[in-house]
């Protein structure tokens, strides 16, 4: 950046360095000012701090003094033009936000002076937190440091050659903000903390950069908050900054009016935040650097009116029933982009108000959204298990948490959490909840290869559902029973159970269950060795899922068809369904892992061994992160087979025309 600025300066191009406080604008300007190429070209170089000038006349008076023009109290640039044109000159106007603020008392006159100055035969370089600059200036948005530069900055002050991953972690949490890194390094050096002590202090006192001797971070932020442009935004501006600071992702630009319906000029206020460099845009969100978040977050979030409003908006939005057969199902995909914000909101309010059923109900809805649209684990698990057994929301939270574990392939946790929930619901006599948990327990046992135990659970649930007269519940249970019977080699009984499920629900409009029943029938026929009948059932299921654009069902069917064609040796057909399955992974990491694993198997059979190995490693990495033990083991077995083939090719010394390794 400095080299680019020097090149522009040599051509007398006016330059503006824009960025938040503490980002390094002044340091860059000074480096340019004293650069050997600049010294060589410019006879006269001046540095002017602009936060001292309330009017254009005081700016002109200071300019005259710095350049040595000898003109006292110039009224405008006219009396200085001759001198400014007589020498090669570079002028730095530092902290120019104080003179360019459009809401300032003398803003227009000063803006005009700076604009005219930039058009003379000199080079003008300004630094500013405000992005409002004359149009002829070449703008540079100053970024945060790269990791290597952040390390160098920290250790040069900390005065140690012993590098630590603990320090790297803290630097990352600071978003590599230069001033914050400098303050932290000074604090650690002054107190003679080693890396471990620094990490402990940081964990417990994240506010230490704005307290005691390190007031400059708070001061640099406060200077932006006292600017006329910020003050003009009205009484809600500070509260809105607090909301942005509270959320790790910031605020989605598309949600500003929805989140803050009572603030008519919300979009304009958020734009001004970016203009003031208090925030920045990142992938559709208005967010801010981590050190700014630490300073601007509400001291007591539960007392922030605007934050409480956003909480209720999010909770209401999540409470809408998620049904893949309903037209608004895909609208609930909003969670895929805002899950981190919602999780942080829930983490805070479950801490400060653990007895609130409304907060835990929101947790249930959040996990349901993730199960459908973004299968991943949550940080709320330990809190859920730590609830007292008599807490009204604990069984439901345990149930949804178990389903979330199952969705990422961790069936051991799926079963363990279901068992806890079952005991609680039995004690409370909630028969419908007992049957639901029993049905899922039967599924957990199936996925863990415990068919007979699963069959017992499914039949127990089915018996209760028949007593209750719950037809749809019976159909769901019969589908699970059919899968278990198929795994137990009881094919005729499995086919009867799946057919019975279809008979119960065909007239009731539950298309997702009908689709699933036909897919299960396809699995049964495939297990019996009747590929033709299996394909017919899969095609019926595919037609139903396609008509509703049901991503979950479409993924399962295409993935199943890919497996079938792989086993049949029809690799082109398998590849086609792998590509279609990719389109319906619905942001699920586990589904992506399944696609990678299936791709690796196809390439392995096609002797594309290096590609197969790479894809299997990717799948294994996904499964490991999700804790999907059984899938990890399957991937490792596949990797061993691939490696043995690779070794055999190498050891044979004979070229294999089908093996891309050679």
C-alpha cells in the first residue's frame, strides 16, 4: 500500500486514507512522508493535525506556517497560491474527519479549501475516519494487519522471541487491530506476563484494553461518537451501535427495518455508521471490529431496550412451525445466515434468565431450524443437560438436542440424550411424548446396528399409538419398524410394515411420509436383490419430493440411488446422482460428508485413486469435526483400501493406464 501511495504522490495525485480509529492511518502517512523517494522529489513536506481547527481560517493560518509562506491570517487560498506553486510540496492533513464532517459548523468552507488545495500543483494526503472526501482523491481503505505483521507488532513491544499459539489466538480475537495489539503488548510487557498468564488475564478481563492505563482505545472510539455527524443521528444511534456490537455477525442489512420497526430512518443511520468507520460491511452484514465490539456492547444487555426488541423479533420468527410440505418452508432458511447471532443471543439469555420457559422454547425452535437447514452442533448442550429435571422445558430441549446430534451422524449421543428425555417424560406421564421418543430411540438403535433392540422400541411405541388412535404417529413408527426389520433380514415383515404405513397416510396429505415410505420400500427391495422394483419405488419417492422441492428427501433419494448404481457398477449413473445430491445438501456438513464419501467410493472403483484418497480424507475430516464416529470408521476403512491399491501400483513397477497416480 505504501509503495502505491508513494507512486501516486510522485504524480501529485491527492490521496485519502480511510479507516476506523487505531487502524494505522497516521503511521502510514508518516511513513510516506519520510519515504526516501518522497524526500528526493519534494522540497517541502508538511504534517498538519486537523483536530485543532474549528474554522477554515485557522486551517489556512496553520497551513501558511507549516509551508513557510509567511502570510498572516490568510482569508482564502488566493494569497497562498503563488507560494504553493513555487515548490514541489506534499501536505499531510491528519485526522481530517474533524474538518470534513458535513455536520460541522464550518464544514462546507473547510471542505472547499481542501478540495481547492488538492487541485493545485502539490500533493495532498489526508487521513480520516469519515469517508466523505472530495471526489478527485484516490481512496485507500486501510485494512487490519495480516497475521505475520500482527505477530511482529506484538512481539516487538512485548520484547520476546518465544512465539505462542495462545498469543496468536488473542490476536485473532482482536481482529488484528493495530492499536489494540499495541495496547495489549504494552500491558503484557509492563506486567511481565508470560503467554499463559496473558491468556488467563484476557479470558477474565477482556475489557482491560479500555481501562487503567490503556484508555486510548476508548478515547479513539469516543472521538467518533462525539462528532457532529454522529450526534446528528439522534438518540437511538448509540443503542443501535450496542446491538451491532452485541451480535458476533453484526446486523443483516436486509433485516434493519424488520428488526427495528419503530426507527424510521434505520437504514440511513446504519449507512452513517459505515461512513464514520464505526462499522463496516461484511457479506451482507453491518458489523464492527472486535475491539470496538468490546467497547460498545451494552454494559447490561438485558437492560438495552433495542436489544430486547431484536430478541423478541428473532424469537417470534423462529416460533413459526417448520413443515417441508408448507409453501413457506424455504423461507425458514434465513437461519443459515444468522445462526451465530441467534446462538449468541440464546447463550446470553439462558444464562441471565435460566428459568424462563420462553427462552428455552426459543432454544427448541433454534435447534429445529438447524436440523432442517444447517445441521451442526450448538454450544447450548451443557446448559440443556444442566437444567434441573423438574424444569418444564428440559425433556423437549434434550429431545431436539438428540436429533441435532443424529443429524450430524453422532448416534451414540443421539441415543444417550433420548434415553434421558424418555425417563423424564415417563415420570410425567406424557404418553404422546413417550411414543415420539421411543420411535426415535428405535431409529438410534438401527443406526447403531442394534436392530432387535430397535424393533422392541418401535413396537412399544406402535402399541401406545394404536391405543391413542394416532394414525400419522403409527405411520411414522411403521416406517422406522420397516427399516429395522429389513436390517434384521425380515424382508416380508418389513415390506408389510412399509405398505401399511402408506395405506394409513395416503389420504391424509402427509406427502413427506408417503415419500419416505416409498424410499424405504425401495431399500427393502434392494436388500432382497430386486433392483427393478427398488428403482420403481425410488422413482415414485423422487417424484413426490420433487413436486414439493423437499431438499431433505431429494438428498436422501439421490444419495441412495448413487449407492445403488455404485454397487451395480453403473458408475456414470452413480456420478449423475452424486451431482444431484450435491444440490440438495441444504447447508448440512454431514450431508456434504456423505457426498464426498460416495464420490470417493465411485472414483476408487474407477481406479482414480489419488482423487478418491483426497475426497475420502475430506469426508473423514468433516465427520471428525461433527463427532460422527461410525462414519469416521467407515472412511478410514475406505482410505486403507485406497492406500493398499496405491501401494500395490507403486510396488508392481508396472504402469496402470487406469490409475491417475502414474
